[in-house]
C-alpha cells in the first residue's frame, strides 16, 4: 500500500492587533502533525533590519514551511513600520519593536498545547541577522517553558548593524564621487533629534539609539542556542567573533550547537538567493533531542 | 585559496555573479562597469571583506578608486592584511 503523501504545510496571513499601536502583519504556519502527535515546539521569527528583511523573505518562507512540516508551529511578524504592518519606517523605535516581539510571543504562548509529558514544548526565537538583538525582549517574560535560540548569521552588537546601514549613504556618495564625511553628518543630525534618510528608509533617532545600544549576550534564561552562519566556501570555519560567543554561551550553561553552512549571504545578495543547507541545519537543530550539543562545531557542505 | 581567489569568491557571492568572477583578472573594472555593484552591494562587499578577512574598514579609508578594478581592491585588501 502506498503511503499517503504528507500533508502540505499551510500558511495564513493575519493582522495581530496592538490596540492604539495599530496592527502587525503576521503569517502563521501551523505545525503539520500526525494524528495525536504533540507539536515539537513553536518558533517566532525575529526579522532582520530594513532592506535585509526584503532580501530574506523568500528564505524565511521556505524555512517556515520546512519547520511547520517538521511539526514546529511558526509565526513570522512584520515589525512596526515594516512590510504591511502599521506605520512608516520613520515611526519605528527600538522599544516599540521589543514590544512587538513580546506581543507575538504572547500570541504563540497562548496557543501552545502541552506535549505528551503535560508540559508546553520549547519556544524558539529565530533571530536572523539584527533580529537576534531583539531576543532579549522575551528573556524576562514569565513563560513556563524552555526558551531556545535559532540564530542565523546573528548580529550581536547593534552598533555594527547601524554602522553598516549608515554606510549605504557612504557608498552612494562614493559612487557619486562626493566628498567624505557622510557618517559624521548623519550622526550629528541624529544627535540633534532629527531623522536621517538612508537608502529610502527614514531612520528616527529613537530607532538609531536603541539599535546602537542593543546587544545579545548570554542569558541563563536560554537553554539551547543553535548558532548558524553561512559562507560561500565549503571549508569555512566559524568567525573568531562567533567562536567567542559560542564559548560564552557554553560557559553560561546553555547547550550550544554551531555550524557554518555553505551558501550565499541571501540577506545582502543582489538577487533573491536560497541557502538550502541552512534550512537543513536548522531543521536538525529544531528536531534534535538530548544529542543537541553533541556535535558542537561542524561545517555543513556538499 | 590565495587572497585573490578568496576575494573573487566574495565578489561572486555578494554580486550574485554565478561563477563569472572566476574569470576576473586584476585589470577587470568594477565600479561603474559591473551593474550589480550598486551602493547596497558596495556595503555588502565591505562587510563581507571585514568578516571574511577579519579586519575593520574605516569609512575614511575608502573612496571610488578602491573599487575601480579587481587589482585596486586586491591592493587594498593586501594592505589591510599587512597592517
């Protein structure tokens, strides 16, 4: 007898209501489960910054479907002023984005069904690039369940992301043959409390300040960390910064799995690109049992 | 992989050239000659160089000439690696 084809994961877009704060466009991917099986967990996307999110949408959708098919319930969210959520980018502030993360965690947590042991399954925070900096917003929430991190090429110091974003103006000036000093001019403008426009995004001082001071540091609240990076090379190793972070998380008591997957930097690439090995490595991490940290650092390639 | 090959691999990755960068020589013109190299790509390229080679680029160190050709960019990378 031929086995029935596995059910295809579905996705439903909806607006999550933030009262006076407007609405956030979310996409929900229910877990695909065999009859009577308990979900493996839930995962919330913490989106990357500005244009990186647009370049990442395809990879996020591909990964979300794969996670749902493996029995993990997925929620993605467009933060305030991003995508089809309320507000303009210029309205966004780091504290408001942190509120969005707590709102989305609350929505998922209210839906969480207990597993066979009667306890809620783990909640994963899926931080892509600067999205990782939003994870701490959920660390002090009272959730009676394990909190895990799935990190994709995480930015752990917002200062770097802000510097890279400001460089878009530098690069535009450089191509246009204009004088140097664009970064200092933008910093002066922000310091005066005025927004600056970079690559079509209006960056408000409240967002720049919050991003610049945001950091992802080891927290005792997190039990598991899957730290995944991408490299065009097959024989790549973790960057020195990532190696130090992995050691710090381990010292904090977290179970850590780190890997470098061969694939393109899709959030920054000119074309929309895919990194299937990153999804495979993520699935392996999400579905790992007690062996989660037994393969600490590995290269994932052909 | 030597520095030039590593640099070409990064160019290929950042600019989505699908292997075309393999045929680049030190004389290959970049800025203004390769349409994929827009301002976002320049930033991605600088970031990739920092991450892959492990140095930090100060915004005052670069100008249009840095990205004029593969050779000019290679000189810049070698200069940073030697610093």
